[in-house]
C-alpha cells in the first residue's frame, strides 16, 4: 500500500535473506516459533493509519462508557468471575481486517480482546527485520509518539506496576507447550519476570508462591495472566492448588474478567463504518437466507477455535446456548500486500497498553497476520509462503 517501500523491500528480498532472518530469530533461545513467521512486514500508509486510529478510538470510547461494566456484566455470569477486578483492562488487542467496501480500502473490526498479546516478541521481531533491511529504520511499528525506549518503559510499568520482577510471574498452562512461548522467553529476558505453570503455584492461606531456580519459595505479588480459561476448563488432568475465583492477596496484570468483558461479546453493540454487523443468536429474529455471507462465532473462544466459516441452518439451529454465539456478516478482505508472487490478505492487530493511573490506553505497537486463504490465523496458512505473523510499519 506504500509503493516506495514495497518495491524497495521486494527488490532486496531473497530466500537466503529470509533464512538468515529466521536463523537470527532462532538464535536468541535456540528456538524458532512454532507459528509461521512471514517474509515481509506490512507497510501502512498515512490514510490507512488514520482509519485504524479512528476505528480504535471509537472502540475505546465505547469501552470507557460509564455503563460499560453494566452492559458487559452478563459476560461474567456465564463464565469465571474473578474477585478484585480493577477499573479498566491493562491490555487491548484490536483486530482490523483490511477490506474493500464500495471499491475503497477500509479497516473493519474483526474482534477486540481485553487480554495481552505478544508484546515482547513484536519488539524483537522488528529489530530482526532491521538487521536484514536497514532502510526500514525510516519507518516505525510504534504509535502515539512512542519509540522503542518509551515502549519498553510503558510495557514495564504495565506489567510490574512498581513491583520487583521476582515477585511478578507470567502465568500460563504448561508454558513450554504454548505456540506463543517465544514471547514468554522475551518477557523473561527483557524484564526478569519468571514464567510459571499454573500447576507450580503454591497457595498458603490467601497468598500465592512459586519456587525459584534456587529452590526458594517466593511470594507472588502480581500475576501477568496469560491463561485462557477455555483451555483451563478442558484440561481436567491438571491439578491446581488454587482457584482463580479465590479471594487472593495478589494484583493482576490483565485481570481475567476483562477477557470476557472485552471480547466478541461487545460486537453487537458497535455500529459505524469500521464495525461489522453482528447479532447474538438469541436476538436473531430469523435465519438469513444468504448464509454464505455470514460466519458463526462463539463469543469467548480464542485463536479461531469454534468458528464456522461456511455456516448452514443446521449449524445455527444446533447451537444450544444461543446467547453465547454471534452471527457476523462476512467482509471482503482485499489482498493489498504485493508479494513476490501474487497478493496477500492482511489483518492488523493494534496493541494497546493501559497501566494503572493512566486515564486512557496508549496505542503502543501492532501485530500483522498475512494470509492467502479463507482464514487469517497463522495456523491456517502453514504450507504457503508470504503468510503468517509479521509486523506493521507506519510511514
């Protein structure tokens, strides 16, 4: 979309350079991400940037409404309700598909998540691209007046809230088996935050502890939560000493309730040029005849789980908990990224940080996902080139 940089990048690209890029990425931890890393960043024009910022602002304005918690309280009634919820989420991941409407390119909100994304990994991915393509120094993945130094400062403040790193843990289910574990490694490297499995947490009274590398029990004062409750519910083999619904003496970096409040649950409440028509199945007066133009999504799934792209009447009629699913109008992704061969679809995830004490969240960085197929997620494009996870660079 930015001809100058696209032509420059493509002219300098080679398979050898891509392999050197991947080797450099794998060098830090002797590990290459299990998800596919795309060959190219996405160059974002001034016009598209302004559209993304406008759509993001409209969503944040909705989240900041005085009645937002009342509007989303039902999301907690059908899920976990964790005590000591704070006033706002610490993290926002806002996904926009780059689409075409009436012959014009426009970002459309696919979903929003009040949950952390790969904040540490993206900063390092940017630096790996710079090593291979020095001219990218002219561009930036950061927004809101942020540079690399202030990005790390903002992320540190959000994660630690002034607490010593040894008393803050990144909590996950079997972290070594997660697709995003490279982000955990970078988080530990950048800030010294230990990575702990839910089964390793020790509960004494209403306090939590973990065992450090020296075999010492250390008090947990703050949890950087990366646990998805869907996965936790499905792992009946796990034995935990604590429950998330316990009244614990601990702070949350990313309180779990915000995962439910800011999710597909809010999509039916949104309207405007950047939002897609979405209807709760429980509010659906009749099933549309043109179902080929719709997609069926569970409200609280993660990473595309449970989504039915080619939906039929039986799929809708078979849903028992109709207040937990939405029927969403399909949008037409426009293949706007020119690869060496053919064009590629793009989704831009804006990453927002909202530390305690800040009146508003800061649009800090982004994730880009590239696709040549129907589905955007990196796991749906494993056998193709110029697809997978990447980063957007703003002019």
